[in-house]
């Protein structure tokens, strides 16, 4: 039976957090090795849950401790051979709204994160790299799910019911 499990497909997983200030603006981070902004988060490591990965990445990137992340979305993304990316599962969590006091405690990891900012969700779409990025495609559905306090499933950023 052990050999059977070794033959099964493995999928890359990532986890990110949607964190807002009291004005409803989204926290975005400028990653040193990317030419577009992102949200706090990253790759899920071996034997780590997506929630644990998100908590770890938030701590590493902006120095804040989040324990109670709310699940928002899982998005299956197809392989993109032009970018050498395998298929993946991307988990999104909500960190809710943080206070001005908490914002003052942000300490960026200057090796990976060079800057952070809070922007209106509409402006975030542009800064996050436009509609070619799966994160941007899933963002509107995630924002709606947060408003409705529900979890959602997407495929390549689209509601699975819209896929034909």
C-alpha cells in the first residue's frame, strides 16, 4: 500500500491573507523578487496546513501574529506550462480589520518584503499585476464571500458554476 501513495499526484499549495484597515483598504506587500505587489502569504510547506502556512507567512513578512484567520476560498489553478507552473490549490483567508495600533506594529522582513501599503480593493487589482494573475481573478469573489461570511470554491479564479 505504501507504494500506491507514492504514485499519486502531488499539488503545489499556497495560502494568502486578506487583511484590511479600519477604512476597508486592503493590505498589500511589495515582494523583493516580484515586479508586482502581493498579499501576505506564500507556499505551504511539507506537513503544514494551509492555515498554519498563512499564519507563518504573515509573521515572517509583516511581523504580526494572527491566530484566528477565517477561511474564505480555495481556488484550483490549472498548470501553466508557459510559466513552468504546475497545477495548484490556493487557499485564501481573511485576517479581518486591524486597528491603527496594530498597523504601527507592522515590521516588514526587508529581505523579502520591501514595502507595504493599504489600498482600495479596486486599486489593488492594478497593483497586484492585473487580470493575468490568478490572485486578481479570485479577489472579487473573495471580497464578496467575506461580505457574505461564507467560504467558496473557485477554479482559475472563477466560480465553479460558471465553468462550462
